[in-house]
């Protein structure tokens, strides 16, 4: 099929209307009561149009959530890894405390236990790239000498995100700014207290 | 109603049969397809008997899960907090990787987003006491001088449990023993790198 510029424009309008409708319905009814039928009716598109682009309502809501989440929680680089991680995690916690985003993501985390396609989309399209971005930001901090060379960055990212997920899935009150600051400080201290790994340092010493 | 010793014995037999039936059905069908009706039929008790003791299938499975989980992951005290936390977390990760326990708990975490009674039961009857037990074990390590006096123990417990939940709810592969060891080592290092809090140390200095 050849897509003309006008059909592409129409697609983007429908996509936007679909995502907005899904988030609105999630706010009004809660994740469990959102249906593809209701999204289609609210967005003014056909169910067929929705299913052409997304396999399920979970996939629609994942795209809607991820778009807002990625914009709301950039990995800034002010040259201060402590401050930048605090900024990032505080933004994430705040968004996850805001309906419909937190409940929508909790709903998606629920559904991925029954929906392998959605589970893959969550891990590969959303969590994976965010995880890599977090590791990337910490790697720059390593290059700037703020984190030791041998530090286990993927472990650090899990130590930061883990407690946020923990509270979200248990429906405990989310972290406040002070708790986020303590969390980030502890994770960075744990990396800085690790003696640099000679195996990791050696090539840098020979190559540099 | 006066309960005679024989009716109490019968109750314990029914309770045991109900919990076993729920776990068996969870293994065979997956959490989502377990019903109170099927549990009753398998256990040889009436639905009314089940509803006299538990408000939902989630509550039955929570009790079945928690009983096994608590027994499988004691907070031992060999005098070595690093080793004891590794033992505890490794036990937890292994159980959560074993059907039906991991999938059952993931199902319970799913359901608590729609079921406030179950959510409270998870937080107050299972997670809360386990959390306190973990803090208690670390407090003994503090008294033994293995963790500094001013350390933020509740934060440490979230840093340990968080990554375990993170992988469970995202359906990522669970931690292996090496990763558990690295996680525990990092969390303890983060506490030991924290300068002792003068406000916390002061009373001990005056009182001791």
C-alpha cells in the first residue's frame, strides 16, 4: 500500500485521538473498565483502525503512557549525576502518582502476566530503552570521574527503579522528594564504596 | 456458636485442604483461571465454608503463598549480616521462580489493584511483618556493630526487595545467586558509607 502524505496526516490525527481517548477513559473508569470499543467511540475511529495499529487496549495505553513518561522524565546532564538522578526519579515518581498515568501503568503491569505480546512490548519498547538511557547517563558520569570505573551500573539502575516499582505494585504511598534523594544518595554511595575492578581498569590504563 | 475440639480439628483439615487445592489449581490452570468454586470442589468443602474464612480466591492464595514463603525465607542470625541477607534473598528469589508460588504472588499483586481488602491483607498481614522482620534482623546487626548506628534500615530493605519485585512484575529473568550477592553487598556498602548521624549517635554516647 502506498501511503500518501494526506493519509499519513490522517493517521497521526487518529493516533493522537486514540491515545487521548484511552487516557481519558482510564481516568474516568479505571484501567479495568476501558475497552477498545469505548476508545474507538470516544476517538471517533473504527475498532478496525485501532486493531490495525495496536494488538490490544493494553498496547494503546502503553503507547499513551510511554509518550508522556519519556517526555516527563528526561535524563538531563548538568554534569552532576546526583542531582540529575534525583531530578529523573522525582519526575518518574510524580508521574506515577498522577492519574491516569500511575494506575494505567499498574494496569499494564497487571495485564502483561496474561499477555505475552504486551509483556514483550513493555520490556523491549519501554523499559529496555529507559534502562539503557539510565545506564548511559551513569556511564557519562563515570567518564567525568563521578562514578568509579568498575561500578556495576545495571545493578545500580535496578536499585533505583526497584523501590519505585515496589511501592507502585503494592499500592504503598509513593516516595517523597526526601526519600528519593536518600535513595539516589545511597545507590551512588554503594557504587563509590566499591573498589575499582582491576579487570575493567586495566584496558583503560594500557589503551589510554 | 461454641466450637468443640473436634470442630476445630475439622476446620484445620478443611483449611489445609483448601490451601492445597488452591495451589494445585494455580499450578494447573494459572492464577487467572482459579475460581472459588473449583477450589471448593477440589478441597471437598462447600463454597460457603471457604467464604466463611476468606473473602476471595486471592485471599485463599495469599494465605497459601504466605505460609510457604515465610517458612522458606526465615531471617536467620549466624552473626554475619551479609551472609544472612544473601541466604534470605536467595530463598525468596528461588521461591518466586517456582510455580505456583511466583505466578500466584504475581496474580495477587495484580488483583490488589482492584481489590482493596486483598491489598490491605497483602500489605498488613504479609509484606508489613516481613518488612519489620528484615528491619529487625538489620537492627541486630547494628547492635553487633556490623551496620552503623545512623543507617536508614527501612530504605535498605526497599533497596533489597525492590529489584526482586521489579523483575517479578516485569517478568524479567530472576536474579541468580551472584546477582543477589552483588545486590546485598551494594546495599550494605551504601549503609556503611553513610557517615553516622550525630543526632542518632548522641543519645547512645550520653546514655551508654
